[in-house]
């Protein structure tokens, strides 16, 4: 299929070399404007931020005070072209503080978070600037704009209104204070959580306790301990409550220790996040009231495809009762398995995943651990994830060892379109390290747009345990799914084809952005794709037929746990952000009591299934922009499940189907009404039945 030869290499980190000029002050001369990480040093950020903010404020001042009537180009277009220096600094900075931070960078983050919030307010609360935008918006039908330009005017106007452009001066000052406070608190939450995750890692000195883990997993735990200067083994925590090792560890006491460490993050005196949670919720409630909304959730949902709390609740209530019924049924079976195995009757959350894997597998079914030697990281990426992108969209990838990432572990690939034209860059950063936040995510270092003639540079981050030198990185089935998921976000950025930066790639509604990434998970189990990547790490033999079922398993009893756990976290998020200004103080006094009360109201207080995130380590909602929006994953999954059925129907004409999906959705970013894009693509509104079918909820 014309694929390019991909060969492994190691990139050297040279970011400590001296530089006489600040590299942020001019556009990068590297391919695709890849940031020149080899020349970027910590001392460049403060002057880069200062220069970038000053430059953009000067540009905005000119736009706001032109002595000619506003036009699309001299106002909206000019705003899109403004702030280029700040954009370069900010994108690199947020990338590093998420993936490769240092105490010095964290100090700058704490210092500049409120400054950047104030900078944003200086623009959105500029009365003269808003007057020009408002005039254009009022006469939108007279401007003779194409659909994307019209959407951009509407987007700017809505952004400014929702940012408080219509407030009086006293209220605007109060809003500035709240925004600065929230920026500071978000930075503080992420710093404490990073320290809590590091401190919460579980130290094991007796190898016998690790019985059940695969050899490579034990090796990774030994390597993690070695890097911390410890003897024995270290089980590092991933961001969600559920830790993957709970599926395999036979030692019940150690399973309990791991889960308790996970649930306890953010409650240690040195890293306690409770006070930050309280202050964030209170500040958001006050800001929502100031902007004319009853709660922060009302404020958020007014600019989401869900539209309102009432519509969202209607959807959630189609999921919660059957999910709970499945969970109750499965818990009884798993508790019986515990008794049969140990004679003990105190079935707990630390037992669920372990016994689910065994009860669902049965005596003759393959063990998921047997699949692991067939799932090596580089091959899965290059012959799985990339092959799927080629089969569906015609893309090909070439490793660029001449281009340097921000860490020696980052690998750079150049991406080519179906006609062999250059499309962009993809950076892969897959290993955990002390300066990296937990979880998995995608971000853009450069966004595609025709206005500035820029092509995309996107990054995928995972947090895989790094094996000892010379040993392969083997993946779990869940890590395979995450790899394909995050690349779905990358495709959303890479395949963007819009004119304006504000509307590019993943710049869509928060409850729509997970949709393309979740669709991409389907290729992890596609027979043709699996045949390419699932090969034994030593022999190269393909995955045997009898193990294919283990790779493609839908989850069984663990599906019930995952669904209830997710819904519980979703409800906690909504419960916090549906508090009015007057309700916050009383509700937030005792965080544990609040969680118990909120979950109990809807029956999601299942002791054996803790929420996917508890409040003290809920990074999505207290530091990462998903406040009152964690529901987005399952909301997007409604669209995803519907689309997967469409792709299944069109499997025999896959390239044509891929081009259709790309043209209808992936390429369009936020350039129009996202649900309108979906309905035009499917020829109807989305249906929830495919999701209920996928999660085993129809029969319940």
C-alpha cells in the first residue's frame, strides 16, 4: 500500500544548549513550524509571555480603535491574526507543564496563570472592541460571508458575551478577580495532584506479592523503583481510580493497598486538595451568577450540544437504572467467586476486576495476559494505528529522526495525505515520568489553518510504564484502546481543513470533541488491522484465533463496573457544578459527605464500584477544562456507537467511507453546527440504541 519503511531510533535531548535569542519571538523555521525545542530554555518563557501579551494587546488596541467602520477583515480577521507570539509560547508551555514539567516551570505556571487570565479579560472585556464585534453580529445577514466566516463572527460574539462583555464596570472588575482566582486555583490543583500521584505509588519489597503480573509488568515495576532510588518494586498510579494491576494481582492484600492508595490521593496533609476544590466550586458558582446563570452547569451547558441540564438528565436516566441492575447482578456472581476461591465473604472494590476477568473468561477461555506478548508498542503504533489511518483515510507516515521533540522519549513522524502531499507532524510521547501528569491526552503545537498558511503539529501522550533497557514495551488491551483513542484526537487535528485558527481541528464543543476519538477505537479490534499489529514480540507469529476473542472482549462484568463508575464520576461533576452561590458553603464543608449524598440521590453509591474519579483527584473538572462536562465522554459515545454501526455497514468500501466521514466531520472542526454536521452525515438525528446495545443495557 505504499507504506514507508519505519525504523526505530532514539532522539537526543539537547534543550540545555545555550541560546542567545529567544526562539519564541519569531516563527520557527523548522518543518511545519515545529517548535525549536533544542533551543528553548526555561528562561525564555517569562520574557516570551511578556512580549506576547504586550504584542497582542497592542494589536487589539489598533483593532478596537480604528477610525473606520468595522468589517469582517479589519475586526474578526484581524483578531484571528493577532497574538502569534503568545500563541507560540503558550502552546509549548502547556505542553511542557503537562508532559515534562520541572519545579521551575511549575513556579512560572503559578505566576503566569492569573496573568494570562487577566490578559484574556483585557481583550474580552474591552468595550470598544466588543462594540465593533456586536455591530458586525447585528448586521450579519448583510455581510455576504461564506458559512465558515459567518460562524466565526457568531463564535467571537458568543465568546465575548459569555466572557462578560456586557457587564457593567464594577461587575467586570469582579469577574476579572474571579477569573484570576480560578486560574491560580487550577494551577495549584494540578501541582498538588502531581505530587499526590508520585507520593501515592505503592512500594513492594517482596516479589512474591506481585504474583499474577506478567514478567514485563514486574520488570517495569522494578525499573520504576530503580528510577526513584528504591529497592524492590514500585506500582505507579494512573489517573483514574481503577488501577490496571487490580485485574491481575492474586495477592488480595496488595490489591487492597493499591486501591486505597488510589482513592486516597489528594487527602494526605501535604497534598490535600480539598480546600482547592471548595474554593474552585465557590468561585465558579459566583462567576455563573455574575454572568446571569443559576449555576455553573447552566452556564456550561448553554454552549454545548446537550443544551440544558434537563436534556442531559433525560439521557443519563436512560443509562443509570439498567447500568445499576447489571452491576447488582454481576456483583452477586463475583462475590460468589470470591467465596469459592478464598472462603472470604467481604467482597470489595479491590476484588471486582480480578474476579471479573476470571468469571467471564471461564475455565476454557483464553487469559487476556496471554495476548500481551503480541501487543508491542512500536509495532502496534506503526502497523496498527497508522495502518488503520491508511486503510480508512489513505494516510502514510515517515519517521523523522532529524526532528527533535521536547524529551528524548518523544518520536516525531511526518504525515502524508492520500495523494502523497505533506499533511503535518505527529509526536508520540508514551512513557510515564516524574514530571508528567497522569492520564492520556492530545494537544496541538500548531493548528491547521489557511489564514496563516499553517499545517498541524499534534502530540499524543500516554503514561506507559517504561521497561528496563533492552526489553520491549508490551501493552494491555486497555492500553491498546487508549492508543487508538488518543490517535482519534490526533486525526481530528491532522485532517482539519478550515480557514481560521479559532475553528480548527478539535476546537469544537466539549461534548462533541470525544466523538471522533471514540470512533477511532473501533479499529483496534478490526480483523485486518489486528492481523498487522498483533504479532508475537519474539517470533513474529500472528495472534492465534483462540486469543483473538480475548483481545476483542466487550468487558463482561467489568463493563458493568466501568459504566457505573463513569456515571458516578459524571454525577459528582454535575452535583458540584449545580450548586448555587448560596448552597456552596454548606455543601462543600465535608467533601466525603457531599460525595456520598450526591451519589446516594441517584443510587450510584455502590461501595464495590467507586467513581472513576473522586473529587480530590478529579483533574478533568478542577484543572483541565471539563467542569460540568465530564458527561461529554458518554454523550459523544452515543454518536460514536451510531457511527461505528455505519462504518460496519460500509466495511467493504472502507476508503470511500473514510473520505465521506473525513469530509463530513473530521475536516470541518468547529466551522459550523457540530450536531448539524452529524445529522447531515447520518441523514437523521443520533439514536441511543447502538450505545445501549454496546454497553449491554438494552436487555436490562
